[in-house]
C-alpha cells in the first residue's frame, strides 16, 4: 500500500533563496544560514540546506520582485538528510492565514518573475532558475 498524502494544500514547485534564523522555544536565536525553497503551499514549505536544522522554530526571510523583504516564522516539522548529503527541512508556517498566504504568494510570484526575467535577458544566455 502507498503512503496517503495528508497535505491540506497543494504544493507549488519553486526555487527561491531563503535566509533563515533558527530559534529555540524561548525565542533565542541559535544560528542562521541560507537555503533554497524547493516547494511551497499556504501552510509551509520544503527547504533545502547544507546543514541540518535542529531548532523547534525558524524565521524565514526572502526578497520579493521589488527587493522588499518578506518574512514568516515557522515550526520545523522534520529534517532529513538526502542522498546528496544536503538536508531537506519541512516547515509549517505559524503566522495567521493571511500572513502565510502572503508569504507563499510572494515567493511564487518572485520565482516566476525572476525566471521570466532571466530567460528573456540575453546577458544570462537564457538561463533561468528551474524548479526541480
């Protein structure tokens, strides 16, 4: 028997650079790093990083197409090491529904904007980020 998909919302493949800050239960910053959002939904995202996330909470930060910063706090659901040695981190957003949707929408719009812009730019040779 296959696994049952328990997701409430569809995932959208993306490829966004994310800055993160690991936070403990008391709100203390433990460490920070960079990763890449591989997919996103209204309630969370899948982050890939070269390092494991061992904190309970994480603050995520990215830039929209106008280079305005967008952020959200989430709870780390799991951290798994992939065959490549990188880590895949499942994160569930802890903001209000409106904050969660706004962050997810911003990342999706940014991914598509940059992909379209880079694909049309002769200086990049038509290379645009690709969601795997």
